C-alpha cells in the first residue's frame, strides 16, 4: 500500500461518517451511573408523559476526516540542535491553512534523542480571538506504506498555540534504516508524516441563513413617512385640525368604516381564484411581481399560471410581513412536477414560485427546506439543473456535495443523461470530484475575505450584514462581496480627496443594492 492509497482509504471512510454524532462540552454529573440506570428502565403507557428537549452548552458536530501527506526532505541534514525547528509549507484542510513544526533534535522540553512534532492551525493563529475545534492524529509512513508511531489527540481548541508531542519518536529509530522510516529518494532521506484532522463545528454555524422578514418595519416606515408628509402640508396650509391624526386603536380589521378597506389596486387570477393586493407594497417587497402590474388599471385582472392559489397567497402574505406557516412544509404538493423536477412537497413548489416572482426571503427559506428533504439519487440530476438555471446557490452546492458521495448511483439514473448535455455542469462536477472540495461555514473574523473557501450560507450572511442582495449564483455572491471590498478600500482613501474616480467606479459596478450580472 502506498501513501496515495492511504489518503484514498481515509476519504472513502468519510462516506460512512455519522454526521448525527454530537459532542457536548458539558461534563456529565457525578450521578451519571444512577441516571443511566434510570433511563434504561422501560416506560409503561401510563408513564409516557409529554416532554421537551433542552440543549445546554455548545453543540459541536464532527464534519469528517481530512488527510494530508507532508514530506520533510533531507531529514538528516535538517537543523538538529535541541530547540531548533523546521516548518512545513502551509497545507489546506477543511478550508483552513495548517502547517507542521518538526524539531529533528527535539523541542526544549523533550527528552534526549527525541524528535518533537506539532500541528498548528495557521488560519486560527493569524486571527485574534478565534478558536478552531478539531481532533487530529499524526503518524509516520514507512516505505511499505504502513503507519508507524501513530499518535492521536481528542477534540481541542486550536488558536495561537500548536498541538502535538515533544517526545514523538526517537531520532535514532528514524535514522535506523531497518525501520524504513526514511525514503532514500534524496540526500539525507525523506520523512513522510500523515496528518489527519476532523473539524468540529458549532451547530449554530450549520444553520441555513434565512434573511429576517422586515416587511413590517417597511410598512411602519411607510406609515410614518405618509404622516410626516401630511403634517408638513397641514403646517404649510396653517391648518391645525386634528382629524387626520393616526390612532393605532382605530379601524380594526372588519370595521366597515376603515379608510384602507378598498385601497387594493391590483387583482390576480390564480387558476380561477381572484386575489387582491397593493402595487405599492409589491414594489417594496416583490419587484418581479410588481412589474406584472405596471401599465394596468385596478379593473384589469392579471393571470397567474403554474402556481397553486394557496402557494401564491403565501407569497402575498410574506410580502405584507407575515411568516410562512410551518404546516405548509409538511403538506403534499398539488403538482407532480415543478420546473422539470418531480414535486412531492410544497417546498419545491414554493421555491419555484418565490424565484419566479422575486420574493427572495421565501426563496431562500424554501431552498433550505428542499435541501433538507428533497435531495435523493433519483432527484439529484434534475435538482442540479434546476438550481443552476435558477441561481439557487445553496441547493446547487448541496446537490454537488451529494453527488460526490453517490456519483456511481446517480450516473446510472435516466435523469443524468440531461446533465451530460451540459459541458459546464460536467466540468464543475469533475472539478469537485478531483479537488474533493469542502467549503467552510464559519467566518475567521471581520477581515476574512477568502470568499472562494466559504460556503454559500456564509457568503449570504456576509452579504446580509452589509445590506447587499443575498440572491444569485455562488459566483454572483462572491462578485458582490469583492466589489464591496473594493468600494470600502476606495472610501478609506478619499479622506484627502484622492481616488474619487475609483470610488465612483466601484459603486457603479455595485449598481442597485449590489446586484451584478452572472
């Protein structure tokens, strides 16, 4: 077995990794034995009481093992005085940079004739107040491909300090040719170290980013602006009457005296059902839907096809500040397919409708539901094509991840023939297979701009924090962040009146709220 086979075997083992395992950083109480004995007793029907689950502390979820082979060439010629060290070049695992520090003559705390070996997370060390939780192991690889001197460490936080062993192996054993630890392909021999790292992530960082529905705040702002305008007009006309003062306890729903009851100015016909709305509100929350209402009067009915009435009503209610009811996600879809994808749940139908009519919050929410429940071997190909053509970046990322684990089964499905017709998607799948890509879901601090290593969820979080558009393909998300960084740097250099032209250019590229072409 050679070194490359070792890496392949480790990567294959990750397919069987149980992602549901959770490590809790709280210690179990001293009454652990009694608690375990009590929990093992079967409950009768009369003892089954309603209960709730309460999570205490930080849940750390393992993300799978990654491995790398590090070669220290000319080992016998490396500085070998006690305390002297040689660092490897940085290598990437889990979207982070790591390096090994080797003390050929031992660290200052090591015993005589011992070699010290440490692992350090460079990405965490370069940032202040950042800790990366991981378990790892180090082993030497013999010339026959077998492991030697394997040492492992449980989950620990990596920050500025390195982790490892001052007495990893004796130097005399490495130099003993009979142990086959030095490859004689170069002068002084090559020492090969196998590094395995499994990252543990805070469960909260794995939650899909869904932008907050702030439409209720926009409606309140609309009300305040309207009252402010009325007050200004009254002052200009020296009219001090108070009959237009706003009373929050007046005009309750269903009151025939309400002056807003008949203000709807657009009407939609959704498969025979007529629904009414206000064009002004749609312009604030559903631009694509509002564009359908342009150049129409209030008596003109706008036909809506390909959407169930209850799905379209959910979009309208969200546009007015309501939330999507939880029971909707468990309902079966009234359609057999949506956008070329077999449809069994309402999530896919709502995703397609929200994407068509530009309700971004619902699109991202429905996309997260589809990711959780609809990806399977039979649907992966159609979902990949749909996600690519409709800029569903999170769905595309998760389908590609699923493909990496189930490539053989997916390739045998009839739906994969449609994927083969797209050279671009095939290239993306091939690149993902060869690079064994893994995007990280957590930020390394405010100055973290390595967008290419970030997952879609993290990219959307960063865009949302900056008030930029969170919809679009992965390439579009990265492009918006990059342009915003350029604009920020330009702002920093305009205090003395210089670089005004580049600032204007950066903002012109950002355009409408950060929207850019694909």
